[in-house]
């Protein structure tokens, strides 16, 4: 809205008295409050940082239509003011220098110049680096919002668009199975204690379901390769009979191969029954002597 010379003079007086909200302000193409004279020249503008209406002399100069920037000179100068800072943020003691970045956001720099804390643009609280959302393309590798605000934003969006999220996740897992598995393994390694505690609580609350799952898992592994289970049975019998219980899967396979899958004493073909302990004894004895044939073993029986 254009103002006459009298109105502009009143406006300047109001600015001098500290009245930062004069009536009937116009707007430019960027919807910023401005004050124009009758000859259509802009004499004042609202600063984007402090929110006060400042005269042309107090605004920064840029190559725009009105030759004024969006920030006043005072706010630009305050960006470079460094104030010693020491406080506890998120349970962590932060010692550094309070200043502003290029966007006018409050940051805390360490003595090395590294940004160790930043003010969230959503909640307005100062947060340490660990609590800020990551954004690698920025100078400080931190987004303008903290993790908590970002989680609330994404959580509310996911609830509204649950079907879209489910479909996208399903398609992503189909396209990148190896990447998903690798990410899951890395997440498990990095949060090992948390996953173990969650699994322990689940087992306590679902005993019957967990037992059934273990039974099915054992049966599946037995169907794939029964040899380790047979070795356990042999060692268990040996331990009960006060005999050595050190039979290994490799020794078991050597015995089965040497005796052609037959009993060491009778020559009977072994199918489902586990190997007997005397088979190991005979195998150990023939390691230093000529192994007898199956007929000889049957006759000796």
C-alpha cells in the first residue's frame, strides 16, 4: 500500500520510538511486509529474522527489485557474534561458543570449529549432534530438525498413508533382498543387547509357542543332515556308560565310510539307528592294524 510523504514521516517517527508494528503495511511478491511512497519506491521492509520493520538504511543491500535484502544489518552482524557457552544438553555437558550459521540458526561450536549442538527449527530446543537428524549434504551434516520432531512427522504421515508405506516397503524388499538382509545383520550387531533382551521377554511370554518353534527347527535341521544329531546320541550313551564321549562328526563319517554303512560287529546295514559306541572302539583299534572284512567281523561275533 502506497503512503504519502506525511504518512511516511509518521512511520519513520514510529520506528524511532520503537514501534515495530505500524498499521497498513503492503506486501511484495514474496509476501513480505513493505512500505511504499507515492512514487512507488520502497522505504521500509520487515526483517525475516527479527521480524521488525526496518528502514532502508537499516536493511542489507542486495541486487533485487527494491535493492533491499530479507535481513536487516543488525541480524546479519549478530550472526558473527560468538558468545561463550556452557550448559547441560540432553544429559551431556556442552562447552563451546554460541553463534549462528549461514541460515541464522543457533549453533554451538567446539574449539576445533566443529558444530556440536544445534537449535531445532521445529521444537526450538538446543540439541546435541546425536539427537539431531542427519543430513550429509549440509556443512555440519545435520538437518534443521531433531530426531524426535522428525520421528513425529514421519510417524503421523505413515499413519495417514499406511497402505502406500506397506506397498513401498514390500516392493523395496523384493528389489533389494541382499541389501535388506545385510542391513538387518548390521542392525542386530549394533543393538545386540537390545535384541537379546527382547527375545528373552518374548520367550517368557510365549513358552508353548517357543517350544513348538524349536521343535520344528530341530526337525528341519535333522531332515537336512541327521549326522550331528546321531553323534550327540552316541556321545550321550558313552557318557552314561562312563566311556569317552569325544566322538566328532568327522570321526562318525569316517566310520560310516570305512564300514560301508554297516554295523561293525554284525555287518547289518545301518539306516535310522545311530552308530554304536563299539564301532568307534573298533575303528580306533584298526587305525594301527589291518582292518578286518565284514565277514571276519560277523564270524567273530
